């Protein structure tokens, strides 16, 4: 075996061992122990701003358009703040798999660039979530 192949194999093994030691979510912000889970913070803020009950957002199935938009916002912000893998985010929202999260993330990026009510809700959620995370973390930890 040449040295480069051995090195790649060793790096793969190290990454695997590190993944076993990491917690389930990969949170890139330092949040105090007593604060609610970051997913819950996002869920509460989006639920309130979009005026959709948490129960409807977390309900399995398609639901109405307002619940779908709120769910997609949550997917977007969870991906934006790197709260975990897309599979983990899908699991938190009672969705089937990661493709739903990727689609929701793409939808929010497209809709948030257009003027209207949805963009206003997006901006309000973004501002409030940033504020909530900054208050709890003290300072942002930028993901590399």
C-alpha cells in the first residue's frame, strides 16, 4: 500500500471514531445547559410568527399550506444553524427522510427572495431566531 492510501484509510477511521463520540446533534453554537433545545426555540418562534399550532406543524402528513410553510421555515433554519443532519431534522419534524428537508430548504430560499407575506414572515423569524440564539450563546460560533 502506498502512503497516500494508508493516510486516507487512517483519516476515514479517525472520522468514524469521532462520529461515535459526538452527540446526536452537531450544534455550532454554545448554548447554556438550562436553555431549551435549539430545535424547540426555532419551533416556538416559527409557530408564533406564522400563527400555526405546534401540533399542526409536527403532525405527520401533508396538512394545509400554512403548516407546510411553517414546517419548511423550521427546516431552513435548522439547516442554517446546523442543528444536525437532514435525517435528524426530518425525524424531529415527523417527516419520512432527508429529501423532505432538502426540498423544504430549497423552497424557502426561492420564496424568501420574492416580495410578499411569506418573505415578511421569513425575515421576522430570522431576526427573532438570531436574537434568541445570540442571547443564549453570548456570541456566535461560525461554522467552518
